[in-house]
């Protein structure tokens, strides 16, 4: 049963990795329509592109990653107790991948932890997070035309 868990987690993480790579890493343009991002906002959106492009999917995937991480901790210890060392090691190593994906999909958590350590870049990104979302929402609104 542990191998089924490993296979399902690997399939999900491979799918998520492909979705992340498909977005690309082109720079976000500064000051162009429809969003008119400032330099710091563009840097934030570029760094966490999946989070800003697919917010609902990022939230859902983040929840799945949380469940994988918690179940992986318990299952890894249980399998070690049962002396199934290979699947336990794979599940334990997978926690590094879960951590990396969580940093990409849940940037507020990552930025808040970095800001609590006093990292200035994280503080700046936290400051521009809400204005960036406001610009994205405003840029995605359909134009409302006044009736003559």
C-alpha cells in the first residue's frame, strides 16, 4: 500500500511540476497596461507567477500538499517502525519536494517567515502583495461603458 501512496504522490507532483514549468519564466512587464505594475510588484508576480495566474488552483494544490506533508510524516515514521525502509525513505525525501512546492504555491507563508527573520526583500514583497492583487483585479474587470 505504501507504494501506491508513493506512486499517487509522484503523479500529483509531476503534474504540478509540469503546470509550473508551462507558465515559463519571462519577466513581468513594468508599467504596461492593463496592470501597470511597479518594479517591486512585477518582481513579486514573476516570482510567484502560478499563485497570481491560478489563485484557486494554487490554494487547492497547497491544501493537497499540506495533506501530503502531514500524511508523509506519519507514514514515514510508521513504515520505519515496520522496517519498510525504502518506501519510508522515499516518503521522507518527498518532504523536500513538498516544501519547495509549498513555497511556490503559498507565498504569504514563505514571505511572512522570511520577514520575521528580518529579510528586507520579504518585507518589501509583503508590502506590495495587496496592491499587486488590487491591480490584477482592476485590470481583469471588464470595461464598463456609459450609456449615451
